């Protein structure tokens, strides 16, 4: 056997090296960095500090621009190496970097050209080390990165959830040749085998057979071909007798077998299909044998060979399942071609402490699985941004599991998988598209002093609408499609065009109005008997949750009726018994001993947090329960952010001795979640919050809001008592759950002993 060539197959090994160069430039060079910091709330000294005064806004919000690390990845062929280097050179702005990290054959072949063009020294990194570092990175940092492909299933793609236990696994990297690596830990791996028959073989033989020089064109030919016209099948050898042998007649007995016995011309499509089957089957069998030999049941495939091509994935999957009798699973990666690139970037950033931050996929900049990617040609400038295949934002805090999850490995935040539910997918995609005009209007109104706000808002509209169109045809483009991912994609697109907080002014106004009513609400609650007060507190939580600008039915009311307030919202609520009603069980629990510590995930600004959540918090504090109030780190819709909550709490403490003493004695603590999403992923929370939850012995989790308690976490199993409550403000969702608009979800759950 010839020694394997482990580099990229669809382009030569130089492409791997240069892809990694661009990847490293994203952070190490600083030329491609972009982003913004979360809003900072501060008291406006010109406003009266007595909340009883007639003023609308208790504070101002300023959004501080901040350069945050973002990784961009670009794919190109060797023939466009000069154009790529011109792009990198043009973006080396304000950087003191003198070294660029690269790996693969290109790091050697184009070293002199890179150093000449960029004026930087090339540091060549070990291919295998970069490959494994990159693979570990995507498996840990990109949700829905790995997937199983089953051609005849619906949906064809089944994505794997992230979990901390990724080792051991087998990585089969298909480049020009094939490298097979056993990965046991973050730093312990071993090259155990390979083959010279890989992507380069498919490309080279394909070019000879079809006269087609482009790798992607070969794949396109293969997708239209019929391999049975070229391959000799079992039924061609045995006729009908194959059934008595227990064999399928459609099995390939001999690749290209008919070409030796048939005097005819074969189409380029049929030959490309036969060639793709031959090489994919060979790789699948080889991977299966190595996996069985080393006792591994998970095989990940990397390299630029597969590219999400259905025929390739189906053949490899079938081959592994056939030869392992279903005991070994083939897993593919959405970003298979960038493992070495990410590894080179990480090698260049090793002086930084990766435990101090996390990464998240930026949906606004990712083209998506199975998307066609334009190639970088002499006339296609990189500045157009049309061929970024993946963007990732660095989050300036480590994100971890909520310690109270019953089983973190099986936790799935989302309630409905829209890739699997065609009816729900059709509705929600249409719902988000219909809401676009309102979002654009709100974005423009949020920046009245900006001359180009309308222009940027239109760019946002087109980009997000294009994303929705992609998801109509390819719902699996970014992993499992959910309401959460649709909301997050919209937020990312708004940020892309510098609308980090379109609801900032709305939140300021609503917080000011709600603060003026806080004392009267508390006085009314204190005048009630204990049992009557508990129901009133819950109804207040629910009424506050009505004020959600992300719900069309509510936003229309709020736009048309400025007088719509807390009491009006209470009248909208469904009467008991509610759609989901565990209130009686909750009331009985309150008659028992107080909880030690409650973790409350707050939802919206204004009436929700001030007149709904804080009176509820106040009652828990009065019972002797410590409270951790967790709010978004950054803005999303009209959700309350951590910075805003700090100022709101300060104003409430000035009015209320219970809240004042609890803050002073640290029995009430405000924390950030680490998220800037209208939904809630309990597997990606701020590490500081997780530590506090553990230290305080939290034994109650309260999740409020449709996004946090219905779209996500409705089925989340916790190791402590939990309260999930929301008002259904979407008529379609309410009807699907058997209710109507403004039906109530009040779900109190106690874990089994």
C-alpha cells in the first residue's frame, strides 16, 4: 500500500494550508474581526431618582462598539491563490501580527509567495495535530455539527446534540488520500492507517473518464448517473439464483464490471456515479474494519471529499452498516473541510486561554449545509462576502451546562424539530417572513439619528428573507431547524447590519411606566390573604408575560392601544382551569418548607420583569428563599438584559425594603445567562451562573415565557423542582396545543425520588 496523502481532496493540499491561513487571520491578525458589545445601562442623572415622579425612562442605554473575535472561512482552488492573498493583505489592518499559521501542503508549496505578498512569516503547523484540534473544536462548540444521513428516512439528516463526552472516536479524513486516526482524548491520538485511494483518486480518474476537470462538476455528473449501467451487480452474475444465496440483487459485484463485457459507450454521468460508488464503498469498508479492530462505534468523516453530497454519504453509510452489521455508526460533519484550518488557528492562539471563552456559530455569515458555494475567481472579489462558508463569534465567557439538568447528554432544548414536522415548518417560516416588515420598521425607528438606517434595514430584510428561502428548500442547512434557530438567525442578521437592540427605546419607556406602578401593585398584594396572594402573584407573572413584542398578536395591540396595561393584560388571560394547570400542586408545595434557593430565568422588560417577576421574587425572599435572577447577557427583542435588570433592581430597592435588604445581604443576586437569544439553552449558560447555582444549593428553577418555557425546555428534565409558565400569544401554536390565544401554561414538576 502506498503511504496515504492526508490533505484536501477537492482541491490540492495547498488549499488546506491556505484555508487555514484565512482561518487564522480571523483572530490572530485582527483584520477580519467585527461585532458589538452588549448594551450598557446607566442611570441618567438628569432624571429624578424618585420613581414616583412623572417620568418615562429611568435610565439610558448606550451600545458600545467593541471588536470581538470572529472566524471567517473561505474555500478556493489553487489557481486563485493570488486573489486570495490579495484579499488577506487588504484586510491586514491595524495589526502587529508578524506570523501567520498554516498547515497542509500549501504551507510548504506557497510559503515563499505568502511571505512575499503578506510580509509575514509562515509558521508551518503539523497536519495531524491541527486536524484533531479542529475536529474536537467543532464537536464541542458548534451545536448540530455532526449528523447521520439516511437517504430513505424523513428527514434524511439526523443531527447529534453536543455533549461533553466525545471520546473515543475514529476520524477518517478524506483528502487526496485517506488518513484514519483514533482519537482517545483532547491530546492523545494515533494515526492507525489510511489509503492512497481517496478524493484525489476520484478527481484524477474522473477527469480521465469524463474529461471534466472540476471536482464539483464531477459530483454533479455523478448525481445524475446510473451506476448499474457500468457496474456488474450480483443479479448480473447469478440471475434469479441470488435470492437463494440470501444476497440482494442490487449489490455491486464488480465496479466497472460491465465495461469489460459490453461493447458500448458509457455516459460521463454513469461513469462518474460508478467511480463515486467504488471509492466511497472502499473508504466505508476500510473505516468499518479499523473501527471494529479498535472497538470503536463512532466514525466521523472529515476532509473536502464528501461536501454533503447525498450519494457519497449514502454509500459510506450503507457500507459501514453492512460490514459492521449495524454496530458502527457513520457520522458526517457540516464543516468537514475546515478541521485543519481551525486547528491551525488554535495552534496560533495557544498563548490565549481557551477556557476563558466559548464560541458560537453566527448564522448570518454561514452559508449552510448543501448550499452551493461560488468559487473565488479572478473577477470575484472577496469583499463581496458571497462565499463565506462558516462564521463563528467568540463569546467572551465560558458556557457550560446547568448543573441541575437531569441528564446533560440527552438534553435537547427545543420542543419541536421543524426539519421533522413539515406542517410546523411551513407555518413558522411563513410567520417569520410575514413579520419582516414590522422588524424592519422597528429597526429604522430605533435609530432616528442615523442617515443610513433605512438602507441597512433593507439589507437586513433581503438577507434574512434569503435565509428563510434557503431553509424552505434545505431545512437542515444549519442543523436541526427550530423556532429557536429562526429567532437566533434573525438576531444575528440584525446585528450584522448594526441593529444590536432595536427595542432599546421601547424597553426604556416601558420600564419607566412599570416602575411608577410598582408600589401600588405591591400594596395591593400585601393587602390580600396568604392563599389569595399566591394566586394573584402567579396571575401577575402571567399577565406580565403578555407584554412580548416578539408576538404579532401582542405587538399589534401594543402599537394600536398605548393605554394597554397590566390590568388589561390580566383580563386577556384564560380563566382556570388553564390549558396546563399544576397550580393546586404548587400551592400545596408552598404550604411546606421554603425552598433554599430559587433560580428564575426572566423574560421581558417592563411590566413582565417589574410588575410580574419582582413581586414574585419579593414573596420568595419573604419566605426565606434566596433568589438568583438570571437575565440575557445581550439584547434580543424586548427581553430584559442583565445591564437593564441591575438598574431596574436599583430603582425597586429604593422603593422596597424587602428587595433592598435582600440585595445588600446577597440573598438576591442578579446574574447573566451568557445568551442573547429569546429562547434558552440550558446546556450553554454562563459559567459564573452555573457555579453560583451549585454553591447556593438551588432547589427550584422558574422558567417563564413562551420562548424559554414552550419553544424550549418544555420537556427539559431537572434534578430539582421546576416551574414552567407562559401565556400562548401565537394562535396557531395555541390551537396545536389544544388551547386558544392567551391560554396559560403553568407546569410545576417535581423530580422522581
